[in-house]
């Protein structure tokens, strides 16, 4: 199984809503990532978990809250988002160590209204 | 931090023509380099990665890339473009658990 599964595929939420994005992998990878991608732009790293511990937080606003409940799951909790947070949110996973490729999910298309 | 620069935000070729997508890296140590492809409304798929075992790296879908230390380049090529190659291509550099992408090059293939 070489898939990273993200749910939901599409999400529309109001600025006062609380929602969560979910990501799952069964490749035994111990590093998991959240990226944000705006239209016609490259993915921007948001968070990295290594062995279920947050290892990188790219100064992301606190309205985004990551969680790694176990080695296969990664969540991104969303609260009080702004319209400019609308984007494609990509989850990825990889082995821990140098020169390891990341495997990406299909993404969640988020629209904040 | 290491970075990559992709020259040309948009490349257009005819079907059957050579594809050349350019990527230069900035690193004082041997970098870990990758090429990814992204189709509309999809995630990213790995095309190939540089492993330092060979300077010419072969990937999926007929793509290959050559690592040139003297030019700090890792350009992606394909001898003959196919309509299905139309997509966004990203060069990336990785420090452990910190993969950074270039700005991307949109490839258009004309019939």
C-alpha cells in the first residue's frame, strides 16, 4: 500500500466553524507533513511530525492546530479561519532520514466563506 | 537553508518534441534533489530523485534528470513529449524532514 489518504476531498466552512482534515498512511513512515498550496504556487511547508512529535512548525497561525494521534494518522484542526486560508491542503509522509522521498495525498480543497 | 530555482514558469512544446525543464540548486553540500509532477487538482507524484549513485537518473514516464555539480543543476528531460505530460512540474530539495519546492514549471504540450 503506497497511498496517503486524505479526507475530505472538498470542504467549505464558515469563518466561525471548527473542522478537521484527516490523513492516513500505512507505509510504516514515521515522518508526516502538512503543506498548504495556493493556486499556481508551490506547496508551502506548514508542519512536520517525526516519530509522532512535532519537529517543525513554520510559524503557522494558531488557528491551524496539528495533531498526530499515532504513527499512521495526522490531523489538522481548523478554527476561525479567514478567506485567505482557502487553498489545497496536502498531507505527505516519508521515512525518517536523508534523501527520502515524500508520498503525497490527493489533498483537501478548502474554501473558507 | 538549501533552495532550488526553476527557470521558466511556463514551457510549451509540440507533441513529440524534446522536453527540458530547468532546475538549479543552492547548496554547499551534496543536496538531495527530487522532481515531482502535479496534475490538476491532484497531489504530487514523484518522478525521480538524485541518489548520488549516478549523475543521470531515470524516472517514471520516460523522464530523466542529470545532476551537474559544476553547474549546480538538475534539469529534467524527456526525449519525446506526449499530450499526457501536460502538468505542473516541481523541483525540490530536501534536508531531513524539510522538503522545499521550487516555484514550479507548467508544461503545455501542443498537438
